[in-house]
C-alpha cells in the first residue's frame, strides 16, 4: 500500500472517531420539519438519495432504519433510536446521510459548537465522496453550517480555520479562505491548524517547499503532531529523500495508537527501505 493510500486509511480512521462522537438524529421526510439541508440541494434530491441508499441496504438493515425513524417521529426514545440509526449508518459508511443528520442535530442544538462540529463533519465527509453532486452538496452544507457558527462566535479560531478551509475546498472563492488563514498566521504563527491547512493547500497547488516549511513549523510548535509527520514523509518520499521520509514515519509510529495504520506504515517503510533512491 502506498503512503497516499495510507493517508486515506488514516483520515478514514479519524472520521470514524468523529462518527463515534456524533448523535444521529432523524432524517425527516418532506415536511415542514425536514432538515434545512434540503434547501441547499440545488438539484440534489436528499430524500431520493436516502431512499436509494435504503434500497441498496439489506432488507433487515433498511427495516431497522425505518423502524427507528418511526419511533423518532412518534417521539419515542428519540435519543436512543437516533443513536441506533447512527450506528447502523456508520457501519455501512453512509457519510452523506450522517452529515445531514449532524446538520439536523446542529439546528436543534442551536449552538456555535454544534454548528462547528456539523460543518467540520460535512467537510470531512465530502472528501470521501466521488460524485460531484454529492460532494457539492456537502461542501455547501459545510459552508452554511460554519457561517452560522461564525455568526454566533466570531472570535473562535477553530471556527475561522474550519470556515476558511471550507471556502477553499468547496466554494468559488478559494482565495477568500487562503486570505483568512494567512491573516491568522500573520497574527499568531503558532496556530497549528491554520498552518496545517495552508500546508495542505500548498501541496495541492504544487508549492512543495512552502508546504515543507509550514509542516516543519508545525513540528517545532507541536513535535507530536502525527498529521504533519505523514505529510512530511509523503513530500520527502516524492522528492527522493528516503532517509528523511523514513525518519518521519518512524516518529509517526511512536505517536500513533491505531494498529491498522501502524501496519500500513510498516509496509510502506519496508517499501522505502528496499528502494534504491
């Protein structure tokens, strides 16, 4: 497995951890209580998508989901039923439906942290989808949620960073997000998450040396930052700097607690060590 594939596995593990913390709420039918996400559809039919997912699941699983939906609709054990739905959908990797449910949870909670959590989840989930309509839907949902969070708490760095990232990844104003991040690190260069976001965008635009510089800064600020280690390892490997890549991966292993990811990193380490770079 390549290091890029390991990246995907690692971020999927992180996303699963987020899912475990989420509270799954009812994906309502088309009524006045339906999630606000429907207004963002722009041609993407949320209900039809849900129905198509249920049709693909086994009759046993879809039956359980519909049963829990009915219980929630009737107000019976709403929290427990919602959690059971969440668990089923998580196990079946239905991330778009999970993001919509997080949107509903945020709307019901009505707090900045809830909107932040839901917005970040929608943004992360979009990265695991391949169909443009679905990705666009989640990107728009993410921006909407994060803008709500920002309107409620304009001083939160976490919200600012998440919103800036959402603008870059899912809007037609990417430089607006880049500008926000640059302003933040100009005011405080120790903002690790902002530095990481700028490093990732530098990678995507082919500015390798800028990315390495920012990642090294993250490692100085936060020596145990595993995300920076993985990105540095990938960049070093791409540049043919085998020893530097190996060093970052070995350091990653010391700080990583996920056995599956460690196995994949081991495989890539062996691959690196056996090359003639």
